[in-house]
């Protein structure tokens, strides 16, 4: 029987690459995200894919998504959290007080990158396949090394202790929980469609042992393996997918 794979942020970038990778193995893929037109376009590329437009930072919306998934698909075999992104790209109000700007930036990043993953996981935890369920979070090299956008790095790092606790709680049910932390990945919307500055790109490449930036497929294949039976005894891990850049090579 085909596995059901739910992917938040599945309309673009890494999430879409993961959806195509799992679908190629025969899985039933369900895409979640905020932009219905983007999800519809992505689902049109994947035979049999379903989708639901939903703001995963809103508890009521997440509950609606959980009811939809239970009604239409039943058990969730693999849950991939790819939703999130650069909070600096979100609309920012005209704050007269500097601390209001700081509060806004940190709140937005945690809503995008932490709360979306936590709410969806908690809503679906009783519907995960037992045994054999997989929960996979997308973190970032920034969670380990830091970045110029501290709020983003912190919001990704917050996923790590949550994943560790979840692995302990769900382990008795035969469910594994892992985190994948990519470095710089091309063909994503992280920079809002703007080209990455050439000098910074060369510096990032120089940090790797592989001599290149990542591709969505690199991360998607790692997610596929962690979701497979071959990785059934791997849990509570942070898997770095960045060509060795986090080691400062």
C-alpha cells in the first residue's frame, strides 16, 4: 500500500523536490502551504498529488488541515516540515520604535519556522503511522553557525530540542524524528528571487569540501533516505547537508 507523505511548504524549492522524490517511489503526496496557486501548480506536476492552502501558524487553520488529512488520507506515514523561510521577506509595518521592529522580526521568524512545524506536528501526532512513521524537520546551517539574521538562525535552532523530545516521546510507537540542516541551496525562494551576490557566493562555495552549493535534490534525497526502512534505527539526529561547510573547511 502506498505511503502518505505530507509536506508543508511543498509548492517550491526543497519541499517541491521532496514531493517529486517521494512521488517517484509511489507515495501519495499531499502539499500544504499558504499560496493556493503555487500549490496547485506544483501538484499539477506530480501525478495523484493533493494539496491544501493553509496558514500553518494559525491553530484553527492547522486543526482544519488535520481534519482534512484524516478524512481524505487517514494515517500519515511521513511528515516533512519544509514550510518556513526568511522573515525579512515578510511585510514589515512602519514601526516608529526600534524595539517594536525587533519584536516584529523575531516574532515573524518564529511563526514561520518554528510555530508552523510545532503546530502541525502536534495536530497530526496521533495520526502518524505506528510503527514506521517518520517526522522530518528542515533546519539550517545557520542554526549551528549563526548568520547575519539572528532571528532566523534562532528560529531554526529551536526545532532541535523539540525534535529531540519528540523522538523520545514517539520512539515507543516505532516513529523516528530527525532534522535535516541544509547549507546554501540554489533554486529556492529564500532570497526573494534576488540573485545571491557573486562575492558571497564564492565565499560560501569556498567553505565547502565539495566545491559547490547545494541543490534541492540533495536535501530531498536525504529526506527520502531518512524516511525509508533503512533508517529505522536513526532518530533524534541533525543531519548536515552542506558539503562540509559547517565544519569550516
